[in-house]
C-alpha cells in the first residue's frame, strides 16, 4: 500500500481526531447546488406574519431564517441546527456597500473560484472574517465587467429560502449526514 511508504501518514493519522465534524460545505445533485452550514440557535422571533430564528455561524456571522407564521416550527436557544441554502437563494452584488436593510442576510465576501456550470457560472465566495464559503450562480449584480477571483462582493441570502433541520448533539456527525441525505 502506498500509504505505508509515506512516513508522515502515521503521524497525520495520530493527530487527526476521530469523528472530526465538518461544519459546512456544499452538495451538488440533480443539477442543483445546496450549501449547508452547522450553527447554534441564538434567538427566536415571533411576529404577526412571520416567525424566525437567528443562528450563530462561525466566529462572527449570524444567519437569519424566517418562515410564515402558519408553519409551526419549534427551535430552542442553544440547539444545534443544519441550515441548507440553495445556490439560487444566494445573490452576489458588486462592491462592498450595503444596499438594503438588515432584514436580509448580508455579508461581505470575496470570490475565490469561478466555474462554468449548466445554468451559467458558479461562484464560490469566501465570507470575510470566516473560514466558510458559499456557492452561488452568476452573474454578479451591478458588475460592469465579468467578475473574477479576488473581486469583493456583497453576499445576500433571502432568509425565507433557508431551511433548517435539528442536529442531535450526541451523534452530531451522523445526524448531519442523514439531514443531507449522505
């Protein structure tokens, strides 16, 4: 086996924790791309028309999720959840200025990869100050020239297009796989 001939493999295996959890990623199936992130419910909101939660993702990022008041969904503050975000729900805008109210999820990001796809260009964008990325379909709104890697963009996600699933804290890595259908 080639792994036994490479001397650093054993050291690497010893340093990697068993059951290492991947907290974010994207899945491509049936010509659609779905981003997913694991977070912790920070707060809840119940209004006259919509309910929602605020989820802590990464170090400093909050993700807002909303649904109509008729959909009874119950989450508890401190609960681990998986948020799935379709690539169609991620909108990229040129520049780094905020153009709308904070009701929407809006972060500054940087394009790290542009790939051709069936439905047009697929952009991978790293969120500023975080170690996670989102995939989105192009083009970038308001861009005067075709966007390329290292361009700064606004990343905007519609809070009503995000779906949530509860992750069991005891077997967290197995639960994330079952939520995503892996």
